C-alpha cells in the first residue's frame, strides 16, 4: 500500500473513532452521561427526591426539546400530536395516576414514558415498559399504566 493510501486509511479510521467518542461525550443518553447537558448542576439523590433537578429549562419537556424538538418531537409531528406531554390535569374517567411510571411534580412529561439514559438492555426509543418482539412493538403495559380500559 502506498504512503498516501495508508494515510487515507488512518485518517478515515481516526475520524470514525474520534467522532464516535465525541458523540458519546456529548450525548446525554450515553453513559457516563454528561449531566451539564441537561442540568445547571448535578442533582444529588436528596435533590432528586425533593424534586430539585436544576434543569437548564423550566420543565423536563422544555429541556428535552433543546435537542429533540429539532428531530423527533417537533410540534405537529406524529409523536408531538399522538400523545400529549407536560400536562397535569386529565379526565379521571379515562385516565388514572400511573402505577409505575414517574410523574414530575404531578405532570406527565417526556421522562414519564422515556428513560433519560440508554437502558441495559436497550429498549425501543428508550421507552419504559415496552416489549419488542422482532419487528412487533407491544405498548400495552405502558399504556395501561395510565389509560383506563386500554
């Protein structure tokens, strides 16, 4: 292999591996999570239990939308229109307080259904309590946590 060709191979390998590392360092969903991507300071366990998360924005949803509104969760998108978020009041005949899903100060937020870091093993779009069997996705358990008669 000639010297210029060898340099090209090394350059390509360097770019691939350095960009993957950079992505992992910047992506708040990849462990170890860079807390300052979403928080003004890292909350302690006691802070979290008290509901003090020191978010970059006023709400969990606004904090998530810093990155995700440009991609999957923009207004009018399927995800943005098929399930509301950042809501506290709902029709108690149709919905109940979740049994296992977390609320944030009583609000349904992005983190009610989605984990903030990639779980092990990975789940479909970081969704909590969803079952994946090949190409089939079963949302039943997730939806039943809040929806009466689902």
